[in-house]
């Protein structure tokens, strides 16, 4: 039996949400947007930018309205949407209600972003070097170019950077997609865009945005790459310049400095 596609098209969505969906696709907006109708906030997840910390903390807070076992389940598996999510997702709202979430003063909108070079390296160390599913498209491109290594896990960092930087945001995996495009920076008015390096001291701000005064960080990172301390091991000045050019909008929009190699 065929199932009709009932996803709203950008043309029938509100002005902001329509542009965002047209830019990044309905699947990406649905996957990375986390809404609390009770606490009136919208958190847009940026993969490899503290998203595990954010989803376990905010998700645990939302799940606590139901029961303690759900809180532990959410905190233990913040990335596994097949188990449970305590958030409301865009597809569950009417077009008008969704536009209100993205534009109304009634909702606080925030996200966490990361310096692009360290984020890119973190994505490589976790997804490529472990040969995870995200490595396959990169491997396929290198195969078509006649320069593929023995397996996806053997992709070199320079080849990874070369392929990723050549792709438009829509074709990039979310783990290294340009963040300005991923979060709809052009279309969505955020109340706070928090650099990952400032996250530890930003919990009072997040508590204010969510309206939950006793909000506390819950961290369940199962695999930390430590990329920020390994830049000099993997980058050359030429590679760093390539990333700075490809991710120039991220550096400019969020005020990041291109790191220096020691």
C-alpha cells in the first residue's frame, strides 16, 4: 500500500518556516528542531556542537513532566529518536502554529554553534575514522573521482576536507553542514546563539530562555573526540585556509576567529 506524502510544501508554510524548509529540506528541519509548547522555547540542534548535552538536559527537563523512567531514558540516549523524544516536532503543528514558534515573541529561540575547523575535525574523527554511515557519501564521491582509498574508514583528512568544502550546504551531512544555513540564520530571529566554548557558563542564560530556574546541565557524551586539542595534528595552513574560505559565513556570522596552528 502506498502512503501519500502529506508533508507541507514551502509554499503553504509561513514566511519564515517556508524559506527555512525550502533551504534545508523538511527532513532536516523536522529532525533538528526541538519545541516545548509548555516552556515556550525552540532549540535548533547543530550536530557536533554540544547537541548531546543540550538534548539530554532539555529533553530530561521536558520528560520530567511525565515520569522518572522516561527522564533516564532520554538522558541515556539523547540521540536515539527511535526510542522516544519528549519534544514537539514541526510536523506535529499546524502551519500557523509552526510559524508562530519560529517568529512570535511568545517563544524563545536559541541554538549552540561551534568554531568550524574544530567541528569539522570532530565530525571526521567520529564519523569517518570509525567508518560510520556518514562516511559512505564521501567515499562514493572519491570513488567517482578515481581517488578512493581502500575503505570509507581510510579516507584521509585532506580528502575529506576537499570533498566537504566543495559541496553546497544542502548536500553536506548535518554533522559538518555550514551552520548559518543549517539553523536558518537568514530566516529565523534567535534570542541567543551560544558558542560551544561558552556553553559551560551559559546555563543561567538557558535557564532564563526556558523559564526553568533550576535547570542544570546533564552530560552524557559517549564519544568525545577532543578535536579542539588536535587541530595541529591534522591541519596544515593550507587546509585551514580552505576551511576558513568554505565556512566564511559561519566565521563572520558567529564571530569566530580562525584558529592558529601552534
